C-alpha cells in the first residue's frame, strides 16, 4: 500500500470540529477510489485520540483492494454534508494493542469482541485495520460542515 508510514510523514489527526460531529454516531460513509471511479460504503468506526478514525474491514473486500492501491478516503457523516478527506494506513496489532479496549468496544459486532480476537484477525490477515487521518503536509480541512446539513 503506498500509504505513508506512521511517524514518518504518516497521517495527521482530523480536525477536532469533524471529530466532534462523529460523537454519538455508529456509522460513517467511507469513499474510496480506483481507476473506474469512486465507491462509498457505510462502515462502523472508532475514534482514537487525538483524532484518528479507525476502520476494520475484511481484507478481501473491494474497498481494501482500493486502499492498497490508493490510500485516499472521504469520510461523510450520514444524513449530513459533513465530510473530511484524508488517507488511510494499515495498522498492525502491535500498534493497535494500546487501544484494544476502545477498538473491541466499537468493533464487537464485526467479530472483534476481545483483544485476543482482534489480534488474531489482524495477525492472520483476515481483517485489515486502518487509521484514517489528514494527509501529512496538509493542513487543509475539506468540506467540514455543520452536522445538521447547514
């Protein structure tokens, strides 16, 4: 995946205004792109301080393949115009372990009911955990609107 490595130009946290709008929500619309266009799907997510959005998906999905080729994403809050563009990078169990309680709470319905279960999913390659944030070097905030659609 041509994404930037954490700590070496990896993604930056999303703006706090966008993160606040995710509070109390269960799903986000996630867009990805490939040579034929842009596709969007609803996904469960986890917000991990200081402002990253984590996504968990089966490794064999179309969106996972798109992210391997192009790490660009657009996150949009369903029913609103609130959106934010960024990039995703894959996260290993070693990187995710510190946030295991938060991640298993948010991704329990996806089968990650325990830290050991999440570790197994990531280590065996059946699932892909991704950290979404702003593209490094960009202070740009894209289309962050009020969550009420204003």
